[in-house]
C-alpha cells in the first residue's frame, strides 16, 4: 500500500463528531454549511449534521476550488449551485439544486463570480 493512501481518502470526506461516533460525510454530498456561533450546520444530500467548529476555521480547512464563503454565515459547494438570481438588479441569491436559496453577501459577490468564471 502506498504511504499516503489513507490520507488521500480523508481529503474526500469530512469527519463529523457526534455523541459516541464519527461520521464521514463525502465532500461531494455536502451542499452548504451554515454558521451557528461555535458550531456549523452541515447540510448534505442525506441530512443535516451539527459540528463543533467555527465557520472561519472551516473555511481554512475546505478546498476553496469547491467550497466558497458567500455570506458571513454561509459556505456553499460550488458544484451544487443551480442558478444565481437578482433582486433589484443586483445578483444576490444563490439557488441550489435541492431548491435551497441562500443570500450572497455584498462583500462575497465578486469572489463568487470569479470562482464561477462569470
């Protein structure tokens, strides 16, 4: 077995600690993440998970080519974005493939558009 085989696998999953267990959520299944004080709510295709971590620290851990902060309280998986819509002429809403709508913070709009090559 090659030396960093298990480490490569860990980069494709996110470990979430729960009472008495650690669940490994595949990164591609994570749709978006909401900050909630010292916790985050991880919204995945198969459910919602609470994880003790700040949104700021989580931003540092996730791959920025896949996960991008779009609001002070939200990180989105770019692969789950269905559309971006505008209110009053300003693009300010992301709709995910599951129908979830998330606001785009003013300070994050340019970064999101750049990441999507728009």
